[in-house]
C-alpha cells in the first residue's frame, strides 16, 4: 500500500491524498551471481581412474522460493568447443566425459548461471563484468606409469670432475636426495688411478678417500698432495633398502679426482678484468672445446679450468685462470700442453682466431695467488689518484690558512709597534714644552 499526497503550490492548505494498492505478480527480479567463496573448483587436479568429477560451482540467487532456481550452462566460447567437459544443469558439478580425450595441459572453461531453464546452451560470449558468469582453469596431470617413474628418479651428479690443488674442495657431493625417498646407502665399488704423463704408477695404494654411506659425499685427505700426480676414478655403488631383508643396487656413480701439481698447471692471461672474464669464461670453455674437437690431432684433448683471478701486472687491467690439460684421461705436462694450446705453434688455425676474440694475451705457468690480508684491501689506481689529489688540495688549503694567519698577526704586530713609537714621540714633545715654559718663567722673575 502506498499513500500519495498532492498539494497546491499557491494555496498550501489545499491538499488531497489517495491510497494506491500495488500487486507484484513476478518477484524473480534478481539474477543469480557467482561469488569466489562459493566456488569449489580446484585449479589443479589429477584425473584418477574411474573418477571423472572435477568439482562443483555454486551461484547465489537472493530471490525467495520458488523464484530462486539456478541453472548452469557450460559456454562453448571458451576452450570447451569439443564438449569434453560438462556441467550438471541442476547441481553445478563439473565433470569430464572421457579423460583419455584430454590433449592439453590446461583448459579454460566458462559457465553461465541463469534463472531460466533453457533447453539449449546459449551461444553467447563470456563477459568478465557479468556476475552471472565465471571463468576457471583446469590443469590436467597425466597418470601414466612412465611419467610417474620419471618423477621418482634419483638425481645423481654423475661423471663429474674435481681438482685437488688450486681452488679445490675436500667434499665432493654425488647426489641430491629428496626427503621422501627410501633409504639409500653408498659405498666404493672400485678405485682406479691413472698416473700423469711424467709420473710412474706408485706401488702403494692411496688411502686418501672415503665415502659417506648416508650422503654419498667423497671426502679427500689433504695428504693426497704428497701422492703421485694423476687421475683417480671412483665407481660408487648406490644401494636402496626396499625391505628389512631386501636391497637393490639402483645406480653406479662415476667420479673423478684430479691430483694436479703446480708444474703441470698453466694459466691463460686475458686482456680483460676479472669480472668480465667471469661472464665470458663459460663461452670460452665451450668454444675451446669445439675448436679442439675440430682438429684431428687434438680431438682427444680436454682442458679443466680453475677460478678466475686478478692478474698482477703493471699498468694493465688483466685477469687469469689456471688450467690443466689431459689427453685420453692422462694429465699432460706443461711442455706438452703448451705445444698443443699455443697459438704461436699453431698459427693460422682456429685457436688463433679464438684467442683474438676472447683477448687471450698469453699462456704462462700457473703460480698459486698469494692470499694475504692486504689483497682484500687493494685500491684501484683511479681511487689512489683521487685520494692523492685530495690530500694535495688539503695541504694547499692548510698552507694558505697558515700563511694568512701569519700575515694578519705580522700586520697587527707592525700596527702595535707603530702605535708605541707614536706614543713615545708625544710624551717627549710634552716634556720639552714644559721645560721651555719653566725657563721662561725664571727669566721673567
């Protein structure tokens, strides 16, 4: 019921009222809308055998019954043009008709919630501003045996090389294990030593290595530095404990430790600073490897690099990196390595062009850099120049201040001396005047 009142704008006392009766015949005036908190469709799911249900969508209609009915329609405008996914019109449950028909990793689906029961899905486009529509993503994960087996593989660091000498480490990791993997133990299968080019095979064994049975790390005794120069090759057996009484070998991990002495180490000298060399070193390694493989007489040569360092040279910003070379797994001496890698002895070849591109200035014997406290306090030449210039400026300013103070004090001294002399002349003049006056008085008498 509504009460309508009419008033006269000129004569305010003249009014009239009427009662209006309004009958509402259709109260289905609110559209169903989606709310994020009412949606239970997972973004990531795995389709299990015999289960094709993905999730459920829930829209809300604030109209009273029986005008709060909601009907769901899967719009074909998104990636459901082939009709693999369906939605129950009454419940909003989303499902896939046949999991074997899934070809992509992601499907972007759109659903319309309507208050009207339509016989066919409306062919309309998705509108993100329409609260009666919702878009969601379904990500599929295959459940094949092969892919599941690949996910369960152990990540071993196989066929790696560690150098004992300059920039060496005493612990060599062989694997990265996930926490949920079954128990795995490690032990040495075999150890083989290959002496260097100028070394003889020692008669005694090398008890300088041990393997951690839990982590698989190889630990090296520093006393290996007194042993013969050469390459140690390890075969580490990884065993997995399946049951209390059953175990199985799951991997053979091959590791190498190069015991290199200083007489076999060389270093490349680069006409670039150590920071730029650090950026380009991997490219240089790869190009050098490719260049050696292209030459028939050098295809069996491999080069192992160390860590870049600042090269101490007068007037130049250079860097260096130590390395040693091998032929068929045998460490070469300096003479053999220089004869292979020298651009002068191999002029006009690929190595010469490679050295020009990467600014290789020379190859020298490697001397371990002296690591002292002062090395961490080194100052560049430009910084030293500006520091020296600042000190000279401070000295000039200080000298000027001292000179100014001296001039001012000396001037004050001269002024004071002049004033003192003037005062003495005044006193003397007064004394002479008084003496003359007295003399005149005596004469008058």
